[in-house]
């Protein structure tokens, strides 16, 4: 059986390696959880910077109270 090594720990997250392959898991309450696929995409996606929309020429929007 191959040996699994923990390379780094930050909070409840662990970076693990085995035979040149890597994984990030979360260890909580005595259980180990893998990260969902979308977490990998979010980690590799470039950061987005929110842009402010220009002010409306009519001024701020007004809302009516609910009846």
C-alpha cells in the first residue's frame, strides 16, 4: 500500500500527496471530506473585480412602500 503524506495544514484543510498526485481535503469532527468540483474551478479562475454602474441621470431609484 502506498503512503499518503500531509504536506500542509491550514485550519481544517489538508494538502495531501501520494505517488506524485495531490489532493486538498477538509477534516472536521473526525471525518475527512473532499472538496466539490466547483471549488477547484473557483480556485483557478481569475479574480473578478466588481464595477460600479454609472449614476442614473434621473437620480437614485425610488421604491414605493408595499401595500
